[in-house]
C-alpha cells in the first residue's frame, strides 16, 4: 500500500517540463513562475512518498546515534510525515487524557473534547513554526539546510511523542517524568546528531548557539506537553480529596 502522491515516471516528467524540478541548491524543490508557493502544485512533490518511506523515516528517529535521516530525506523531504504524526498525536492525546479522566472519576464519566483544539493548536504551531524559526537562524549563521528539510527533520523528531503519549495513560508521576526525560533526550540527540555534519562547518560560537536553541525548544516542548495534557489527574485527586473531607466534616 502506498500513500501520498506517487513518484512520477520519466515520461510524465517530460510531459510536464515546466512544472517541477528536483531539489535546487538550497534543498527546495523549485517550481517556475512567480508566487508558485501559493499554488497546490508547489507542495505536491512534498507528499511524494510511500508508506515504506514514512515508516523508514519514523524508525530513524528512534535511533539518534545513527545520523542518517538527512541522507535518507536529502533528495525527497516530505510534509506528509510531519502532518500525520501530529494528527495521530492529537487523537492519542484526546483518547489517553479522557481514559485517564474516566479512571479517576468513576461516577462522573464524560468525554472532554477540549483537548482537540488545544492539542491541534499546540502541536501544529510547534511542528511547523519552530523549524521555520530554526531554519531562519541557521540560514543567518551559515547552515546550508532548506526550510523544507528542516521542517521534515523536526516534524519526524516528534515521532518520539507517539509511544510517550500512550504510556502517559499510567498514572505514576515518577514514571511519567522518566519517559518525558527519555523523550527530551532522544529528540535532542536525534536533531543534533543529524545536524552535526552542517554544524561542524560553523565557528564554535555559532555551533553552540544552534545547539542551545535546539535544547531549549525541546525542553520547552516536552515540559509544556506534560504540564498541559497530563497533569490534571493529580489536580483532580486533590479536588476530590478536598470534597471528601468537606462531606465528612458535618457528620463529625
């Protein structure tokens, strides 16, 4: 089974000589004409991946010490993975958060849909806003990596949150902080090791500026993720405990 737009044959490419080219010198796929980025066709090549491609790229995010992700995606960075990784995270956040709430409140079971807009806003802003900012900073400092390559790299780095979100079902704060720590460490190592080849070309000061940005944004993401979506259970227990004590007082 293949997903996305299938790769064009040589005959199809020859039949459309003015539409798309391969990656240009900056790593972006070019389209002729002004304001091409406002057209759907401009983004079509970035969905030109198969299911096997996406799975291979997701697997690479869990092997941070093998910095071959940029080599895998160099000729074909995609947006399909980042979009659907975050869509899956939105579903998992909503499902797991509601399951935890149901377990915590046996007598008052209700489905909370408020997690959907919260998760959608948070994840898509981070998944696409953060790498754009990072790409701009790296361009200024002299890193030869395109916007779409950076978005692809950062978007796939969020794959680490998929198993973490599922494990957040277990209501043990120590365990939750341990898996969040793992996620922070894995994602930071994945990003830095894959950027290492480009970072080594920079002066030491510029190199550490980029590393500092990566570390800061990953710490912020995972802390925000934990505190926004998976801290309410403890608060609920405190509220329930207070209410129970209040009920007992009149009978004393």
